[in-house]
C-alpha cells in the first residue's frame, strides 16, 4: 500500500469510529425504544464486565484452574464477602486486590 492509501484508510476508519460512537449523542431527543429494552440496557455494563473478569478468574493459559491454591480465586471471594458488608465498590476492589497480592507475594501462590 502506498502512504496515501494508508492515510486514507486510517482517516476512513477514524471517521467510521467517530460516527458509530457519536450516533447516540447526535439526536436532540431520546431515541424511541421499548421500556423492556431500556431496562435491559441498564445491565449491559455489568454483563460486559462479568464476561471479561470471569474467564480471568477460572482460567490460566487457556486451561481451567485445577488447584485451589490460586490467589485470584481467594481475592474474588474476599471482594464478594466485603461488598455486602460495606457496599463500597472502591473498598471491594482494594479488599480483593489486597488479599490476592498478600497471597501471591506473601505465600507465593
């Protein structure tokens, strides 16, 4: 590809990305959508987060974790136990990460 073709390709990709992401912000009034869809979209971010985090907790190098001595599992359990107690997202992250790092560096898991 010539430099001009590369430049035009990058420019076109940037334009497509900008339009696709700004599509929902361009109209001056809300887009009409059924109430059930609006309610369902409230759960999209947490579903995406779970889809990213869950495989990281139970898999290593593309294989399921086969030992209980994995610091990530105990960090996730500590976070799950902390959140109902304090209802703090930041505290949950600190608690889970702290347990995971303590087990990883302190115990060597």
